[in-house]
C-alpha cells in the first residue's frame, strides 16, 4: 500500500475512491472497503482512501472530541489488510474546513485524486458547514465524469455499527461486543520503550508499549490480552492501561504488558496488543505489597480466561 501524506495538485492516474475518518476500521468500514476494492479491481483502478488528519472534531473542539479507537499507524495497517492500494492523508485545517463543497469536489476529488468511482456512507457530509451530501456528489459526478454510490449502515446484534457504538462498548467494559463490532479485538500498537523497571523488581516484568502522550484512549484498567510481535506466535498475557496511581502522580497514561512464561529482550520491538477481556478498573493500593498481591490475582484471572478461550 502506498501512503501519500498530502493530496497532489494533479492526479497521476484515476482511482476508485472512498473517503472518511475510518476510526477503528469497524465492520461498517470493512464493508465499504470490500465494495471499494471490488469496484476498483473490476475497473482496473487503484483502490484509494482519502482520510483526514487530525479528525475534524479534534480540529474544531479538541477538548470535546471523542477518544480515538486507532492511532494513525494502526489505521493504516488495518486499511492495508483490507486490500487498499493507496491512502491519501488530507490535513484538516481552516482551508479545508472553509472550502465549499463544489471547490472540494473540483480541487480534491477531480484534480487532485482523479476520482472515477466514489463510494460514501449514507450519512456522509462534507464541505464548509457540512453543506455537501450524496446528492451534491451525484450531481457533480454527472458534470465531472465520475460515478457515485452509497452504502447503508451495517447492523450487528441489533446495533448500528459505528465508531461511537464501539466506544460505548469499550467504555462499558464489554470488549467482546467491541470486537464483534470491529471484526477483530480492539488493539494498540507501539514500540517497546524503557521504563522504571518496577515490574521486574516486583517479579512481574513488563514490556512498556509507547502511547503518545496526547492520545486520548477509550478504555483504562487491567485486561487479559494477546500480544503479537514477541516472537513468531501470539502470546497471552495481562496488561495495565492507565496512570498507575499506586506508584506515581504523573497522570500520564502507560501501557504495560506482562507476557506469561516469556523471557527475552523486547526493547525496540513493535508490539500489537489485542485487548480481549477487562478484569477490573485501575485502583490505588496501600503500598507495593498490596499491589503485588493484586497483580498475582490479576495474572491468575487472566491465565484462567486464556485457558477457557483455548478450550
């Protein structure tokens, strides 16, 4: 997959295109991408995605924007797994926010991307004041020579699949439902960085997976997880995602993963941590001995969960 960090002034070739934020790349997104790839192959065009950075809601109201389900690297990995050939990152700024729908179509879709076939969701809006919609695109397609199609919302277990519904499932601790809406477990990817080695001193060494300081996360607590990247096979373990109130008052989110029955150096490795089951919320304990006793309980419960999963 080719990543373009801006929209070109002039397209190098026509594409089949879909556009949106694709936060989480959930089942609804996956159905859109399936249709995109099928249409692109039938027309012998690259399957292209136009996505925005930052998320428009982060741009307009950063303090009120929802937590992201996926960081950029994870989103790109998921798009590639769905067969996308090209991803164009469009920087969302005042220029884009104030661009009328007709200008967006002409400069971005037609001139910059060479769109010949365009797929959008049934609730897609674009342009200044969100004035553009499916009918706007359809009329422009007749003028500029591209075809427009739309997809209806996908429902799973009676729920409209959306990034919001996934966030709600995660916030309630129902990671199983979140995984069914996403089509895969919710995960975080990142590089293993140096830590304070407290886990090793307590008898539970951890891999400290880097989480950008400014990234807001949709969950916190202690989880049974499966980790990819620590060898050829996925490895079970337990993870803490939170601010570690017993050992620090920094308030900074940390992801620490203890891999069961693992001995090795993971510094610098890139891990993908799949969150399978929430064991409990994060808590403050009265000293390290109490914390160690709770970690022992967490590990036992996580091992039991993985054993039942494998049975």
